[in-house]
């Protein structure tokens, strides 16, 4: 959400005014509607298992480790396709690449809805992750091609809001839908929605014309090598990866079971809390993007804002372990401060030449989603070390151990960040 509220007094009216001053309304509709729907669908897929987890466990007899592995398959396939995705977007453009991949997501949702075994669920979930892997990057690339440079932060912000709306939909609305149908019906509906998004992207998004020859594969690999040898990259990447892994894995799955097993909420109450966590997430993207932009004009780098926000995020997680009785307030803080983990992408954008920012962000994205895959599965594995509670939930001690493990990884990465910064300042 970096730069979304990048001017003093920027609000809904200013957002609309800025968009009117640039490309035609028809072009804006052709960009925002299909890409927004695609990212909306991707975020529903990412977080819906936090609500339907009890149904999956009850119907298929899944263990905690099974549930974590199943849900995290989305992250693994998503991550594995990040580097090839950059090459495909440069070669074929956003319209064709995202439309084709959303078809893959729709097929994955259909297979997930019809699966009768853990392996079938994992395969469908992996196809979904692959299919939505372009929903953000394809939009960003198209915006940079069709919009004026001054409008790109606003356009990117609108895209992030569509993801937040997807996270909202995956909470109370999904719980309400489960009163009408079951989890299989929900995924059948998502398959149709993915198919609709694919059609809108293919039919509405304008074709991007190449204005210059694309880089050769050798040049692309040489640029990637430059990123991966950079001290700036390896200073902030470990903290970003561990923080994002905790945020994505917990919000996308384990927040729901925690609210039931530790806080004692009913399923409808869990869905309501997840709704407000998603609202806090949207507010966080707005706030941290605006704060980073305003402070940058006063000479305070985005890295400082990112470090402060991620530091508070660690504290929130620790408080969830120590004082879970304040669950409602702490989970709102989790949703809000966890969004600070997105700011390192802006930090890297300033650390590298413009032609390398895509590769630096994609490289970081690859590591983040691998980390999210590991974290989501690992929490389930740790929970499985404790016996289930009489009510059939996971033991609170298991959550404490899993959360403390993730917190320890983040503290170690934060220590590395400050150590490298200290050594660099003394050179």
C-alpha cells in the first residue's frame, strides 16, 4: 500500500480526482475491474481455510500437520513460479499470462471441491497457488505500462484494497455461505469466480506493446546475480521473510483455530473476529503507506518505518502468547502491524537501479512464500505434538510453542538486521 496516501489531505475525493486527470475512465475500468477481481479471488483462496478448517478436519480426518501442509501448498506453488513469472510477464504481457493462470486457479478450485483425499486436496490447492501467482505482479506491470508514473502508487494501492476486500469476504460471508452449502459448494463458487476473472482479464485488459527489445536470458540472470550478491538485500531479507511467514501463515489458517481453541469463541464469533482482523489489515496498509511517504519527505527512510512496525508486530505476537485473554485487541494489532512487513519491498526499490527492482522484489517474494509454506506446515506439526483437547481442538500449549518458535526466528533475523547495519555504519 506504499504511497497510496502520498499527499497531505489525500482521501477518496483526491483519489478520484487524480485518476480523472490521467487516462480515460474506460481505460481505468479495463484495468482496475479485471485485475481487482483477480486479486480479490486470490486473497479469498489464500485465507478461506481459516474458516473452513473445522469442516476439512471433520470430513477427511486431517491431523494438524495435514491441515498445515494442505493449506501451505498454496504458498509453495506460488513461490516456485515467481521467477518464471517475471520472464513470462516481460515476454507475453499481463493480459495473456494472468488470464491463462486464472484458468489454472479455477481448475484447481474445482479439483479441490471434488477431492476425497488429502493428496487430492493438496494437488488442487497447489494448482490454486500457481494460478493466482500473477494476480499482483501482473497488475503492477500493466499499471506501469498504461498509467502515468505519478498515478502508479495510487493504482497499486487500489489493487491492494481489492485483496483486503477478499480477506474480508473469506470471513463472515464465507461462514454465512456455510449455512447454505458446504465447503465444497464454496469452492465450486470460487471456481466460477476464478473463471469469470480470467475472462474479464482476457477480454478487457488492453494488450501491452513492447517498446524495446526484452533482455536476454543472460542479462536477466546477470541482474539477478547482482541482487543476490547485495548486502542491502541480505540485510533486510531474513527479517522480512520471517515476519511475512508468520503473518501469512497465521492469518491465512491458524488464526481461526487459535480463536476457537485458545480464546474459546464459537465458529460465528471466530468469523466475526477474522472479519475485523481483515479490516485492521486494510487500515494498516493505508496507515503505513501514508506514514512512510510522509516521513520520507522529512528525511526518515522507509527502512526505519518498516523496522519500527515489524518490531511492534513481534511484540504483539509475544503478547498473544503471554496474555491471550486480551485476544480481540491483540488480534486487531496483529492484523494492523503485520502490514508493516510489506514496506521492505519499497526499501529494496530504493536500494537498486530501476531495471533491477522487479528482480529484487520477485526474489524477495520467492523467499517470503517459501517461508510462509514452511511456517504454515510447521505450526501444524508442532500442534500435533500435544494431544487434542476434549472438545476436539488443538492444545493451547501447542500454539504457545509454535508461536514462540516463529517469534524466535523473527528476533534472530531482527538482530541480524541491526548487526549488519551497525557494521556498515562503522566501515
